[in-house]
C-alpha cells in the first residue's frame, strides 16, 4: 500500500514536471507570437501591408514580406532571447503567410467582438454605408457603425464587403443584392434588436441610395438621413454619372482640370487671351465646377490657348495633351454636355451651400423642404429647355466642322447624328429627373432636427415661459418608444434650472448630466440625447461631426484580398480602441491557439 502511494506521488510529480516544462515552452511560443502580433499591429497602424508589391502589384521574391520582416528584424536586434529563438527554430516557419493571415484574421475577429460588446451596452446605433471602388475595379461596400460611447460619438469600422455578393457579377450590382448584404451584416450585429437602428446613411454608387427602403422594413426607426460624410454636391453628381457617355464627359473635364493645375504658365496664357475680353473675370480650375464654367464660357479662347501651347512647347507629351484637349473642345458630344451641365451644376452647388448653411444655423428642419422645392423647380426649368440647349450647342460655328458638311438634312446633321442628338436629349431629361428624385430621397427626413432644437440653450428662457410642444410632438412621432409625459416633465425641469443655460448643444448637455450623476433624474432626456448623438450630423462644423470614412478610403489603394484588407483597415482605423483594451493581445493569442493544425502549442497545460 505504501509502495503504491509512493509510486502515485512519483507519477504526479513527473506529470507536474512535464506540465511545467511544457508550459515554459508554451510561454516562449506565446512570447514570440506576441512579438509577431505587435509587428502586425505596427504594419496596420501605419497602413503598411505585410508584403510589398513590385510593378503592377505583383509580389516578387526579392521584396516579399519586406515590411513585416523588417519590423521583425528590428525586434530581433533589440531582444536577445527573440533573436536566439528565431535563429535556432526549425519546427515552424514564422515567415509563413499562413501564420500571418491567421493572425490577422484573429485580430479582425477579436476587434469585432470588442465592437459587439460596445453595441450591447448602447441603446441606439446608426449605419453608414458607402459604395467605393477598390483599386482592382471591384465595387465594395464600406460599413461603419455609429453610436454614443462615454458621452461622445464613435464611428467604428466594421468591414469591406463585395457589392456583387449574391449576383456574382461585379458589373450587375442590384438593389436587392446590396440590401441583402447589408441586412445580413446588421442581423449578425444586432441579433434581432430591430429597435436599435435609428438612422441609415448611404453614399457612393447611385443604386445604394435605393437600399434604405429595404432596410427600413426590418428596422422601422432606421430613417434615411443625409450624412456630412457623403458630401451632397459630390453625391448628386455621382447619381447622374451612370451613363458611359456622361462618365466620359466628367473624366475629360477632370483631365482638363489637371492639365491646367499642373502648370500656372498655361493658366497665364489662357488668362492673357481671356483678359482681352471686356468685363470678364479670369479662369478657375480649382474644382470641377470651375473648370466646367471656364470651358463653357471661354471655349474659343481655350482652343486658341491650346494652339499656342502646341506651337511653343518643347515637350511631346504636352503637345499631345494640348492637341487632345483642342479636339475635345470642338467635339459635338463634349460641347453638348458642357452646355447641359453648365445649366445644371450651379443648382447643385447652390443647394449644397444652402443646406450647409441651414444645418449650421439650426434652421435645416424648416428650410430644407423649401430648398428642395426650389431645386426641383430650377431643375425642371432646365429639363424643359434641354432640346433648345442641345440644339444651340450643336450649331455653334466651331463644333465638328468636318461633320457638318456631310449632309444638309436635319439642320446640317446626318441622320445618324440626328438620332444620337435625340437620344442625348432623352438622357439629359432623365438626368434631370434622377437629380430631382435623388435630392428628395436624400433630404426627405429632417424631423430629427426638431428634437435637436429642444436643446438650444439660448432658447431655454423662451421654452420656460412657453413649452415647445410642437417640437416634442414631432420627436415623439418619429420615435414613439419614449415616455412622452416623463420626457416633457424632465425637459421642463431642465429649462427652469440655470446651470443648463450655459451648455450649448447636445454633447455638452449629456456630458454634464453624466458628470453630475443625473441619470435617474433625467432618464428620458438622456435617452433622447444619446439618440441625437448617434444620428449622423448633416454637415461638417456641427458639434458631433467627424469623418472616419475619409481615412478608410485610403486603405483601398492595394490589391489585398478582402479578409486581409479588413484586418489591416481595422488595425489602422480602430487603433486606439485596440490599444485601450489591455486584454486585446491575450484574446488574439487565445483565439490563434484554437486554430487546428498548429505545429506549435500555445495553450497552457493545467
């Protein structure tokens, strides 16, 4: 009996020694993996892929893994134990892209788990979607999630998604496939909490703007709002750029812009010619609209400018560009679209500027419906004049001179040219209709801005004497889940208290209540404030406006596969969230250790 006990003790002691030895090795493995993880986070934070690409984005043997390996080499030089381990390790190839990709995948999943844990704690979220073109010419959806966290708005990157999912054809993206892609992600995020989504905003591809209706069927309070991230004039221009001929026109216009922006001397030559005309203001190539105005007003002078550049330039490339622009300026198609958009674009820019102004001065809920009506009236006037605009442009004396002599029929145009002109007129009319519909759809919902007015502190003395019942009714109509009576009572109390009159805006008011432990006192007011912080603002300059999307789009300038691109973008955009989570590296390593088929063990033995 005593011998058996001794044998068991020896066996237990041996097992403990084996586990201790194994855990020591596992500790080393996890230490090495943590170093690799930090290098991956470094690459992602600084927008560097884990490999460099040569010409045409093709990976070569010489530069493969250069960025990542460089970071590893730097760590080896600063850490003797790491250097010795890697130099003597034969059991695993640490430079394997399989390890790198698995590590990045774990980083992405752990970061998403962190975002999901935040979403569980907040009452509302908004979804911001943009359709953008990857460098590989694939249309991708970029999905952001916006919500209030610790008194401030955050916009979390969720991922890139192939817009062709469900169709398989990147050239045939449908509203249905886009809606299903977005709903699939939202269902994963919210797990049936349909009441949480209080806003949705879309930009990019024209078809995306039609997705909101499908999403709202499942998420009834997900009102489609215009977000400052999606610049109004740019979005409206993109909505009418679906036709190839129109796309080519704007592309040619961009080429002209770059031709002059690259050389102040060329602008000076043109200004010299234009300056001979009385009461003219000079040329503007600072934006597309300025180029359009210059092309339309000074087209003949620009052709003279191109002739001078062709005669005086010593560079073959410049001569070719000037010749190409010269031919373009006399092309009937280009001239006709110049005339059409010269009438359209000022209305787009005017609406954009007016909406910006209205949003900043707090009158957007009242003024925007009027602005949209005026815009519809102006564009309808252009639509009615489309035949005359195109006919006038077609008959200018220096437009397509050679083709005018082909046939005297149909006002000096051939039958083929006549049919093309008629088709172009129909397309121009359709563009006007699209603009009107897009504008109505994008700026349809503004009632949430009435709720914002409840927190204009300069009006609190007025609200104290006469409660803004219409604003409250409008708020409750949009969001009926509030306790209306309690919300009114809490607002009355707030209007009577002097300390709130120095707080301007929804964020300072909310943060003051949090700081002073007023959560129970102003329960419904705080809920409304969190909702208003969650809804994206209409324009930059408002208190809760910032743009995560602009930073994200820079991550599309490479040809990495979607999963790796998502991981690297997550690291870059959500770097602060990752660094603030003291358990992030541990959670990534734990998830990595669960992957099957590992040559090394990363799980501690008990």
